[in-house]
């Protein structure tokens, strides 16, 4: 972006065209990630149609370990990008490794299954934090288009998350194809994203994603060893406090791929007009709602900002956590109705996913924008990686909690409503408690972030 563009009147300025290229690349990467994720637990527990016939406890623990490592690795990928190879090379390397991982999953053999998971984890480490960092590199520090740009980018994330489970789930549960066709389709999506990026990068992202030394030379910036200022240290402290609370949000939210996925498969009536749709299709509800409502939420923030009443970033996140807890109230009620063995209406899952998605819109794109704005420039990718480390910890906790579903349902931990309703009650309470804690710290965090 040129200095002239940065100084242009707001009403005449548009989002940089590079944003829409990154939108498309991230869409295809998330197509591959969420398409595979929608199948993982279902494939592991399937004993009748070519799955691995694992028990649910082991499957959900593996899901937790996989999610933990997939979101932990971006901190290392971000560090390498900041210090050595730059975000462009990191994204290309990550895309190739991710595609290889999905194609390994498409081979029906236990060794290639675990090799595929390992490659996807490694590739995600190179890719995930750096594509978000490149979005931030499109804007000057005080550019008012930044939050809007990240909201558009986040719609790309969710367009991929919408299409991936639909396409991969349909192939996986088709008698004609099967699980490994679904995994292979995820790999094809990643290859499309890589080709798109390589063909259009030079045209739409010139000077973006350079290796660290070249980037500093282009920007005319000083030494990379300059010490952090007092303001930067205060903002880093604010980031770490928010990272801690974000763990509780994603710990609950990520039940979507494990306990809620199994609830869809085992306890939900999935027959509509005589057609029995795949359980994996529920994974597309969240991104579909995001695509419908993200522009509305963005418009609300803009309207409130014009009136001088826009909530702070921590305050938006408090609202997101409260909405998440409200969504799990639907799961508590639905689980209570299903504990007698009856299949329940899809409406319980749809209600839960709707409130969860509204909560996500108050937290996730806002968080990405916050990190790109507050992190010290020389550590931009590293701190974006640390944002995903919070998600990694959440994935680990989410998987282990999901593995305890039956134990909690039997009343071996505590008993209140009984059955699986008690399991989902945990996330109602944890979300509300986290929201109250963050609300109490919001005035202090606003001072640190100023």
C-alpha cells in the first residue's frame, strides 16, 4: 500500500486487492482442514464401512492431540517466518506439506494415516499464522480499514469451512466412494489454493511476505535487535491476559468436532423428507451462519463507532463468551431429551451452533485484528502464532473433556441433571465464569492497550 493510498479519504478508499487473494487462499486451506476435521472422529469410530473401529474415548483423545499440535505448531512457523524465511516462503512450504498429508490419509493403511496427520500438523505450522500476518501487512498501523479487512478475510475462512464438510462428508458417507475419497478431496482443495497463490502473488501482493532482511530494507526500518518500548511491553501483557481467557472460549467451541459431532451422529434425527443427510454436514452450519451474519456484525460495529459507542475489544469478547455459554444451554436441553434413547430434533444443534457462531463473530476476527495491531512489528508472526497456541491448549482440553463424556454422563464425576446433559453443562458454566472474569479486567486491559 502506498503512502498516498494510506492518506486517501476514508469514503474513497477500498480494501487492498491483495486481501481478496489471501481470502481465496485461506478459503481453500480451510476447505481442506475442516473437510478432514469433519470426518476424523467419525472415521475413527466407524466399524462397519471401512473405518478404524476405535472406541469413542480413544478417538476423541486423538482428536484433542491432533488439534493441540495443529494449533501449537504455528508459533514455531511464525518464529521462522519472522527471523529467517518470511511469510511468503512459509506459506508455500506449508501448503505443499498439508496437501501431501491429506493425500496420505487417502491411502487405506494405518501407517499412512498417522503420517498424514503428522504432515498436516507440520504444514499448518508453516501456513496458519503467516497468512493472517500477511493480511495485517497490507495495512498501515493506524489504517481504519484493518478490522473490516479481517472481517472479510474471516468470511473466506468460513466459506472454506462451509464447503469442506459438505463436499468431503458427501464423498466419505457415499456407498460409491467412502472415507478416503473424502480425505483425498481435502488434499485437492489445498492444491487449488496453492496454485491460486503462486499464479497471482506477484500481481496482487508485491513486496508482501518478504524474508526479514529484505522486508526491513524495503521499509527502511532499523535494527531488529532494538529493545521493546514500555508501550509495547504493556500491550504484550494485555495480549497474554486475553490469550488466557480465549482458551476457555475455544475449549467449549471445539466440542463441535468431537462430542457435538457424535451427538449429531448418534442422537439426532437426520432424516428430512425421506433423505438421511450425513452427520458431518452439521459442521457446515457454523460457517454458513458466519457468511450470513458477518457483514451484519461489521455494520453494527461501524454504526456504534460513528456514535462513539463501539465496545472495546475485551468487551466484545465478553459478549462472545456469554453467547457461547447460552448456546450450550440448547445442548443441555437436547441431551436431556435424548438420554432415554430417542432421536431428537436437529433444532437443538442448530440453536447451539447459531449462538456459538454469534459468539465467534464477537471474538475470533476481532482477536486476529487485535494481534496484528498490538504485536511488535518484528514479532508479528510469532504473536499471531501465540494466538493460535491458546487455541492449541483449548483443543487439548476439549479432546480430553470429550473423552470423558460417558464417564460424566454416568454420574461418576458429579450428578445434577443426569446423563449427557451434565457434560454439556460444564461448558455453560465455564463460558459464563470466563466472561465474568474478563469483564472485571476490561477497564485495566483498555488502559494497557491504549
